[in-house]
């Protein structure tokens, strides 16, 4: 049975919509649409109406080519919005066999222990490490025999107000939302190989006005960060340094942007405010401006990796994707800044279907959203709809109880034996009370009969 998937990447410089058809395990692109981002600044919506128009334009273009109208969309959310934390959950297994219900409970317990602020809403809860009894590093605990299950979970949450703005902008464009997915998470899905995940890797999406960073270790993301700097800042720097219009600065960046070595050539460019007058500029100045901005950006990202405490866990190194990776020599510069760690430029996984340019690194996020919709997400996850996802399946909240009361009990209990002991004490007290109550009733009945006979 064919299933239509709609992915919408609300980027800092462009909005991209892609419609794909999933037949069994095959995913084929049916239509794409791109519109210039409006009403957004550094990944944040600043004007809902303008953002909605850009989303609608991209969607209409994709729909026109695809000839189909998917029911709901998977939408990206920038790292500018989110905050994240790691938490731990422990539950007892009453039936001695781990089911999806127990996995759901242990993840809910971790969420309960994280104390997420009321004004925030969870968009991802991703378990990256399971422990069954005393066995550590369990990949998939489902079906195992155990008395105790433990999970370390990476929790990503966004302000409810920001999520409301995104949902409103998308709905004003006439589109319902199936799920909201973090940009960095989507880019990781699109670029990481199974070997990268096993060794641990850092994925950095270098976008137009933002950089999204995630570190994948074990079974899932364990760390994410955001930087409000992108390739448009290079354009602004060139415009100011060369006293030329932004459009000209963008062309210079595209045609002469190279970080390998400076050139001594000169180019003729227009002056701001005077289209007829031009002046000569050395390409060495262009090189210095671009190099300074990219070096600063990569150094801040390197500090973020250092701050995570996971630098030694990324055996596969740093994986760069996004539009800024088109700058020549960026991989070599990044390798030096990241202390000679392995660095590679990654394109998104290839998709079948109509001729498209989705192999470009700037489309990693939207390809990741499509793959997420096709089931290529973390093995276990509680998504933005509060549903448990397992592999490619989704278990809705009305069929997967959250066990809020038991979650609170599990989170505050130290071990199963204390619970059983307390329960036995309570049962003993209850039985003693019932015995006393029964004895009192019997005595009262005898007294009543004696009074009746007396009078």
C-alpha cells in the first residue's frame, strides 16, 4: 500500500517542501518546492503571516509536481527554540518479561525525573542506553527476561509558545502537522551511516543563518547545541568590507569563496548606492574576510563539542553538512580546528523518484524529515505527539497508557523489596482492622439479644 509523506523544512534562508511516496521499503520523491524564507530570523518565526505564505508557496509548488495531497506534514524545528537534558529512569518488571509497556514506563519515568518546566513541551525523548538487571549496554531490551529495567534518555523540549507559533504558521498555510522534528536530528538521520552511529559521531548542519550540532553515541542523540551564525553572515561581512550590495557579495561568496589559499587577482565590483560606479578589490581581501568568519564559527562549534564532554566518544569524527559546506577548503580548515579529528562533508542519503537536487548538502534536513516519516528514526522514541515509536511503528497514546501514577511511584521508590515489604505491612494492618471490626460487630449483636430477652 502506497503512503504519501510530506516534509517541510522551515529553514533560516529557505522553506523546502518535499512529497514522497513510500511503497513497502522503497521511498521515491514525487514533488519538490522551494520558497525564500520570510518572517524568520536566525531560525525563529518573527512574523506568522509572512512565514505562512512562504510555507504555502513551497507546498503548492511541491503539490503541483507530485499531483497528490498528503494529509499531514512532518515539520522541522530549529535548535534556536529547544533546550535539552539527559535523564535516567528505573522500573520493576512484574511479569519478568520486558514488553513495550515496560519500555514506555521507563521512558516516562525518566521524563518525570527530568522535571521539565511547565511552559516547555517535549518534542523528543530518545533513550540512548538500556540496562537490564546488571547487564549494561543493551541495544534492544524488548522480550528479555528481567526484574528491573533502566534507561538513560536524552530529552529535547521547546517552549509551548514557540511550538504554537510554528503550528499556527503551518496550519494557516492549509497544512496539518503529523510531527515536529528537531533540525539537527533530521540532518543526522539523513547523513549518518550505521558505522557512524556505532562509533559515535558529531553532525553539524551549517545553514544560512544558523548552525545545528548534535552528537550521536550508542543508540541515539545524547547532546545537541545551536549557534545563530551561518553563511549569510559571510555575505554581510563581505558587503561591509567591500562596500558592495548584498546581492554582489553573495555572488562573490559563491564564485570566489575558497579557504585553501588567497589569490592575488583583482575583480571589479559595484559600490553601494551607485550602480554605475565600480572599484577594484583584491581576492586576497575576499579570502581574509571569509576565512575569519568561518574560522570563528568553527572554533565556537569546537568549544561546544569540548563542553559536551563527549569529544572522546566520537570515533567517526565530525560530519559537516548544509549549504556552507560548498566553500572550498572548509573540510581542511575544520580538521585543523577540531584537533585533527576525522572530518568529512556529507550529502543526504540518495532517494529515488523524479529528477531532483536533494543530493545537495543544503537539503539534508528535509531528506531526514522524509526518512523520519518513513520510519528511519531512533529505535525507541516518544515523539512530539507523546506517542511511543518503536522502529518503524507508532503506538498511539490511547493504546499505550502512560501510567502516570505508577511512574511517580517508580520514580520515588528505591527498590522492589521495599515496595513489597510496605505492601505486606499495609495488608497485615488491614487484616487486623477487619478482625477487630468483626469481633466488635459480634459483641454488639449478643448485647442486643440480651436486652431483648430482658425486657
